[in-house]
C-alpha cells in the first residue's frame, strides 16, 4: 500500500514515524508507540461503535493528547458520512493523520484483527457443534439478548436522530418501505439523502443537521503539526487520489474477480465476494442499519443461513472486540462450509470467512485514504449535513424493521407472510409460539431497560438462563 502515498523527499520510508522530516508523519508520535496503542485499542474495542469511539477518545485525546477534541470530532463526523463501520474508519483516519498510509493500515487492521480471529474460531465451533443440545440451549439465551439489544439500539438512535416531525416522518416512511413493501435498503438510503439535499435548500430548518458534541480543543501533537503546515500528506492531490483509487480498487475486487474467472458466477465464493462488496457500499448508519438487509438476503435470497442462525451470528459478534459488522465473517463461513465445492468444508469455511471480511473492510481504507485530504471541505457543509441527518432518521425505521423481524423469528417457530399486491408482511403463527424463548426475551429486556445492564452482562446472564431453560428437566 506504500505506493499510494507520495515518496518523501530525501528517500526516507513513508509513514515510518521514526524519521525527522515532515513528510514521514508526526515525529513526536513514535510509530512503535502508536503500534502498541492501536493494538491496545483493538483488544479493548468491545461495546459497539459508541463504546469504541468513547474508548479511542479517552486514549488518544485525554490520555495521550495526540489529537485535539474538535479535530477528533471533525474526523468522526466525516466517518459518519461513509458506508462501513465508523469506529474502524475513525481509527484509520487518525492513524493516517499520524503516520500516513502505513499508520492508517496498522490502525485499521489492528482494530479488526483480534475480533476477526475470535469470530473465526467461534464460527468453526458453531458449524461443527451447533447441533448439540448444550450449544442450542446456550444460543437460546443469546438470541433473546440480541433482540433486547437491538430494541435498545432503536431507541438510542431514535433519541439522537429524530429531532423534528420531518425526521419522524422519514423514519416511519423508511419502516413502511422496508417492512411492508420490501424496498431495498440502498434505495432507502438514496431517497433519504435526496430528501436531505432538497430540504437543505428549501426546507427552512425543518431538517435538523447532525452535529458532533462540543468540547474544548487541546493543543495536541497532531493539531500543532497540522496548523503549522508540516504534514504534506494531508494536502489534496489529484495524482495521489488517482493512485489511491487504483490500488485500493484492485485490492478490493481482485479476490472476487479471480473467483469469477476460475469458478464461474454461480459459485458460492463468487457470490460471497459480490454480495459483501455490494454490502460494503450501502452500510450507512452502522451495522444495525444494514443487518436487516444482510439477514434477508443471506436467509431468503441465497439460502446460506436460517433466520435463527443469523441471530446466533449476531450474538457471537456482540461478544467479540471490533466492529459488529464482523458478523459478515460468520455468514461467509457458513455459506462456504455448506457449499464447499471441491474443498474440505473447514478449509472452504475459512476461505469464505476471509473473503467476506476482505471485501467488507478493504473499502474502509479506500474511503479514508481517498477522502481524508478533502475533509476540510466538508466542514460546515450544510447540504452534506442535511443528507446525513435524513439518512440517520431513515436508519431508525430500518433498525425498527430489524427488531420486528428478529423478534418474530425468536418468539415464533413458524413465520409466514401475508401478500397482497406489492405488500408482503411477515405474519407469525400464534400456535408456534416458543414459550421459553418468549420468557427469555422478557428477561433480557428487563436486564437492559430495568436493570440498565451492559452488553456483556446481558449476554452472559441470558446465556446462562438459556442453559437452565434448555437443559434442566422441568
């Protein structure tokens, strides 16, 4: 990836952070120390994007004073405009700011690597042993916890995003579109962004613009280097942008194109590469927003998983460090494990998981390396802010759809559909109500909302409750 940065004068290696020239990054932040910090962040990145962003803020802004408050939040606002996991992209952005492309690569890779390794191990265990009564009982509780967490996410995102009647209307319309009319999530994003752009011009303040939190701006190391103009790699360059786009696009699509040429379009590996590449472009609003789209496609269109298995994968992703969207690895693993072609199923599963992870996260580096030098042009941009606000409002409706969809498949064993013209509504059979699952769901909701228990505590207690309900004879 070194080729995407301009070579520094004097011949020093770009991004090492150990040199003395301004082109090698910020010399006051040694690359080796930054490496240790990014590894620490990767190992501690539990709790979803809110917790991850807060944890990075504490380490980078408060403890290390490597970057100032306002610049950190400005970078975060940019990352929220992008598809993909905003916390990981924020890490890439800050790492790039410190030590050019190598810094961004280290920060982004270490943010996801610990969770990816854990998720791969859990996916292998799940594929081999999910039929056992012990595992089935364990996931009975995990599914209930996931449902409660998704409901909490709807309320949390709603409180942040729905500040005006217009925003509530967008959220309702997004829910109706995806739940009753099966409108694809990418189309909802495009329409919401268009409403925001039009509203910014003619809405007269009806569309609230999403903004970061205010806070003091410390004279941090990165801020002083940027303000003095010493970081040449932060200045936009068309030649550099062209190199970034060429290198990242080749890296992104090479595995999928190779699978297409060797195995054909209908092969599972080609379909994994294509589907998750497409998913990487539409994951606005965080993982919860796109999970409904991914679940419906993986379960109904491709037949890679059953609805309950999608919930299991989400539960596993909730327990690992790194972005929640790491659930793509679970889906890729099971898809290839069950249709391995000429490979051993375990090997095929690992390849499928790696392919899904690769095409999901490589684009994050493209968005940051390509757009970060132009980020200052987005500051105080009213049109972009309004588009983001409307997308976030639509995300509330989409996540509500996810909660309803998950809830039906947790509590009911048989979920059909009522179809009338373009309207198709999931419709559960009351006779198929799973009473233990319903009880565990009520317990999980009580833990989240009644006891204000955190993510890991809720998952742990409901998993234990699932074991008790599923294995103890009554």
